[in-house]
């Protein structure tokens, strides 16, 4: 448990938690604007419900696995420390809950609702905190081993790998096990267009995420005396780099343009406290280009129906961010130093392996046990929760 923290530290990390909590509205509207209109209600309900299930899983199980904390010994013990441990939990919960929010965008429009809630509980309660504890709490002596073997600890300041790459690589086996949306890829090899239902909602989601990201990154310092303006400026530069790269590589496509800043921000999380702003700009630009290129490849050539492109955006750009910290964080390239390329590569690959294995295990078992895919009628109607009841109620009220 943390030593006594000042009231200013409690307020600082609480504001960070609130900013990242707001990002979940961004996840919701990004998905809402991307999916077809018949699935918009589900997108909104799913993100909020997933967050609630994540809170229960992380409070009772996940946070303890990652940090060895125990909230069941009485509130008085926690209040004596100004409640800092509680708001730290709140802050880190918002990171943990990003895992199902990321996965949600990949499996949209054909995943069953209740099995996804079960997956959320297992992922946030067990899979995510397993690697989180290794990277951020030296569980199993992981960081000591990386330091001794590769000359520095694995550095991930705000979660390029711990949060984003893990979420994206968990989503990949889920998307593959579900299969493509019905009618997306025709027997003659052609691809049926499923255009975004609302560019304004998609843009709103991207903007909410972008603004909240400055809490995600800057408040990862977790105490007021550790806050760094370098993190804020590097986040800004990466955002801009990702946007401009997506603009040019994506040929002015609004979907690519609004995902560009997110790609840049995903990538800069790990090394935002180490890089020179020019390094952050390059990191973001490479991420923006990587997203556009790999989204196009996965959808059109590999025929992987990842609806929001969460594997390219979070999985690949997050992995790039972990590695980029070991490049642009070096003193020889203008960075602060204290990192090595080898340590970053090993840490990133470890996170990917755990995410792939955990995602395949959770979704594979759920597929065998209860099924994770909607039937044809439900998918056609967009009924992966009680939308029929919602629609019927609305129709009665309209008729009345």
C-alpha cells in the first residue's frame, strides 16, 4: 500500500481518473458512429455495462492480482491515508476498463451481449492485471529479470503496451473466433461496404478520446510532484503527427483522419516522459501511417472483419509505441535515456504473448461453452441485447 499522500495528490489522481472515465464516452461514440444504425443502441449500452462489470472484477480480483492490495480490511484503514489508495484504484480501473472497450470495437455487430460481459469479467479480473502487475509492479521479478538481462527495465509510462497493445491483441483472437459479419465478404470475393452510420458521432468520439488522453498520459505520474510538462507536449506532438500522417496516407478519408490522432496517442504513451518532442512527432506519424496501411490490409486483403480496426490501432500502434520508447527515448536521439531497445522489445513481446494467449483462452472457452455469436436473425435485426423490447416500447409511445 502507498505511504501517506497529500490531499493535493489525491485530487490530482482523482482528476486524472475523471478525465479517463470521460474517455469511455469517446469509446462509445466512436463505435456508435462507426457501426450501422441498427447497432447504435447496443454500442452505447455495451460500453457502459462493460465499465460496470470491469469495476466489480477489478475491485474484488484484478487490482489485488496486480498490486497485492486488499480493500476488504475496513474503510478506516484506507481513509487514514487520505483515501489515496482508493482514488489510485479508480484511476487504474479506468485503464483496465479500456480493455473491453477496445475489444468491443473489434467484435461489434455480431457478438452476443451476455457472453461478452462474462469475457469482460475474466479479462479485467485475471488476464489484464496479470501483465499489468508484471510491468508496473515487478510481479514474478519480471522487471528485475529484464533489467539484468537487457540493461534497463521495460518502460511503459502510460500504457502503450500494458493497456493498448494488450487490448488490441486480446481483440484479435476474439475477432477471428467470431468470424466476419454476415454479408461482409461475398462468395465472389467482393467486399460489401458497411459505411459509418454517423461521421459526426465518430468525430465526437475521437475528440472526447483525444482530450481525455491528456489525463491518461499526464496523470500517469500519479503524484503532483512527479508531473511533467514534457508528457503533455509529447502527447500533443504525437497526436498531430498521427493526424497528418492519416490525412495524407488515408487520402482525406474522415474515418482515417479521426483515428489518426488516436493512433499517435496510443503510440506515445510508453515513452511520453522520455522522448524529445520531435521524436514524439515521428512516433505519432509512423503510428498514423501504420494504422491506415494495416487497417486496409486486414479488411481488404486478409478479410479480417475488425469493425473499428482495434488490432491495427491499439494492438499494432501500441506495440510500436513500446518499441519506439526504446528508440526515441535514447539519449543519442534526444531522449532522456534509461531505456534500451532490447528491453522494450522483450517487454512488448511478452505483453503480446500474454494478450494473445489470454484472449484465445477466454473467447475460445466461451465459444465452446455458451457461444459468442448472434444467430442470423438477431444479427440481421441488430438484436444483441433487448433492442426488440426497446424498439417495441418506443413504437408504443409513438403510437400513443
